[in-house]
């Protein structure tokens, strides 16, 4: 079965510092996609960054970068120069086909609550 | 404006009653998803659909039902068989495998 694991329930970072949020995944599918979302206290889900399983380079979007290590099945999110507005819940997600299936399933981890301190 | 709309934002129901949560999208997306979010549990997949008239059970489908009669609509019914229905429900849609899913604003269901 597909699985996303985020081992850090909570993280603290000082404003302007960089922070890494961990994500490991498990799937038997060879073609899959990895996503990171941000959820502020308002509850909306904001897409941050995407990495395809066949992408050779790590994805970057502004201050966000994805450290993709395929052999280790990890897809860590790096936020550079943290801002107070980065304080939120962060979810790692994977879209893949389950073994024996034909439909793409989008599975989320339990999330990491990031707090940026001034 | 294109987007995905969930209604209502807040919903209160008495125990034992079925309730249907609405999810509509005008993004022309093929895939749609329903998630339940509880504190500390992340987003757990209830049902998902890749095309009209077809849907699959997710990880926590018991006590829920869905339909996909139109591409734009994917309503979720929380039945009386769902033992603990009070939660925040999120609907999402996506176009292709390698593009992000867009989310609605969510429905907070409280069963009393």
C-alpha cells in the first residue's frame, strides 16, 4: 500500500533561517508524483511544489526547493529565508497507482506544524 | 473564475441522519477526491474518482458514499453508519497525473 511518512509533528525555526521538513514515501509504482502543500490556520490548502519521479533535477519554486533522493524514497522540503508568514501546517503528498490498480491515488502524510519565531 | 466550491462551509446534523456535502468544480478536471481531516491525522482519503461514473474507495470509505454522474460534481454522503463523522472535509480535483490538485475551502461537519 502507498504510504507517506512525515516524522516531525512540529518544527521551530528562526526568522530568516532555512528549515528542512522531512518526507519519506513508499510505493511500488515506477511513475509517481510528489507534492508539498501548506495549510495555514484558515484551513485552505496551498500548493507549493511538485517533483516527478523521472525528474532528474530537484524542483525549485522561489524559496521552496524539494530535495529528492529517489533511492532513499525521500522528498524533503527546504524553505530558505523563513518568514513569519511561513508558520503553518505542511503536508507531503504522493500521486501513484496502487499495486494491482489502474487509478491514481493521491495520498497525504500527517503533516508537520512549522512555527517561525521572530 | 475557475475553481472548486464546497458547500456549506459549516454543517450541523443530528446523530443518525445522513448528510450530503457538495463539491463542484469548473476547472474541467477529470480526477476528484474527498478527504477527511482530523487533528494530528493529516488528510485521509475517503473516495476518489478519475472519470465520470467511476470511483474507488480510499483508505477510510466505511460509512461514506459518493456519486460521479457529472464531471463537475462529486458529492459525498456521510451516512448514519459513520461512527464518528464530526470532522473537516476537503474536496480536491486535478487535471493530469503530474499537476497539482486544487482544493475547495472545506466543510466543517459537526454531528450532535
